């Protein structure tokens, strides 16, 4: 595990999607996408500049209850904005505020009840979020210390607080930041993205009480707006490459196996694209074992992320081998180890 916490800037909508939208024939769509790309590029640079300062754990005793605060940016690109909701307040008249509050709580609950983790840093970190960020801002992000949600443009994307797995995904970047601290480039970056998809999906499944077989294994279902005719989500863990195939968004480029691994200089070496490979591996483990995915499969992945053995520059094969070791450590030489070995084999990653 790295000694220096690097708080990278992580968005839910990947650059390749926004690049496509920025070239749209529809001038309004193209303009909004270009503005979102420019904003995200500036934020990414800012995070890089401050990355080496580290993140101090808050003082105090970790609680079994979340400490949530929601701010309203008032459609300006400012953080955190005006405080509009605190822990213990009655529900807001603003549905976006309520969804953000609930999503932060759902994330806190999964980590506490399934893995005994007290908030993002395991030291009771208060969970802050800013809503109504920017004008038609088509993204949501974790900035190293808090969540930020755009409202979407109402055309390509709806309000980014709608899918609870998007909230869980972004907050999990914070968990990774405080544990394995996976570098946000190439395979380690794709693992960083995949871990966020895995736990984002588990947070949704836990909140809905769904078994592995009942889950849709989609990331961002309900986020795509009326301007998208052929798409169901941002990503599919079950079938990477099938989440959308649309005139506006293009075709989902995620590979499901190493045979189709994408080599690119864009998106930090394809971190949002090649994450489909470890995503599918987790789906295969979870469905092979059955029951609730946050239990056996989730515990193997959580132990791998937090166990201290995962290097910040880990490659897929490194992660795969450690999941086998975690499965053996947790469950002995049983079904769990076989499910993990088989899953990585099916996606073409050596695990032994």
C-alpha cells in the first residue's frame, strides 16, 4: 500500500462518451459536452497539483451512523455551495437533495454492515455532497473529499443523483484512495474504476435486497435521458460492451476479455474502457457463488482492496492472484477459490 494518499479526480461519465457528444451535429449537445470536458480537464489538473498533500483523517470516534451534509451550488460551478440539509433534518422539498442524502447513507450502510468499515476512510469521515452543480453539467465526481452532482442536460443525461450505484461508485473512489491507492492509469487505473463499479453495484443490490441473480449488473441505469434511443446504462458488468449502441452516444467500447483489451492514450490509458474485464470477472464470481454478492464475492474483493498487499501500480494479474489468496484466507480451499480461478480464466487473466 502506498504511503502517500493521492486524491485523483474521478468522474462517472468517461471522456470517450463526452468526446463523442462534443462532435454531435446538435450544436446544443456538442456545446454542453465540450463545456463538461473543459471543466473536468481543469478539475483533473487541480487535483494533480494538490495530490501530494495527502488527506488527514478527521479527529473523533467513528460512529455507526453517517454524518451527511448536502450543499446546493445553485447551478454555479462552485463548491461546496449553500448548506441545505444536515444529518437528522426532515426530508427536503428538493428530491435531488433527498436522493443524495439517501445515496450517501446507502453507501455508508453497505460498508459498515457488510465489511465493518466506518465511512470512506474507516475513521468516520463526514459525507458531504454538492447538488445542482453547474449549468447542464453532464457528470458527477468525487474530488478527493466530497461528492459533486450535476443535474444533467435533461436530454442525454438526467439528474446524476438518480442511480444509487453512481453515488456508491464515486464514494468508493474515496475508499480506494484511503486503502490500496491504485494509480489512475492503465491497468491499475482500470482496476480503480472496476472496484468502484463493483462496490457501486453492491451498494445498489444491498439497498434493494437483491441477490446476485436478481441484480441487473448495470452501472447508471436510469441516468440516460430521452435523447438516447438505444441504451440502458453507462456500463454493463454482466456483458461489457452492450450498455449502449446509439447514434448519439456511439457504441459501448468496453471489452469483456483480454482478447479485446484496448490500448489507448485517451482516458488515462483507457481506465473506463478496460475496467470491463475485471468487472466481468467479479460478475462471474458472484453469480457462480449465488446468494448475496456483497457476502462471499464482495468480501474477497474488499479483503483484496484493503489487505495491504495490493500495490498502487497493480496490474490485472496481480489483482487476480490476490483475490485467489483472499478467497483461500477467508474460506479455505473451497467453492470460493474455484469460482475466483474460473472467473479470471474466463476473462483471460492469469490468476495463479
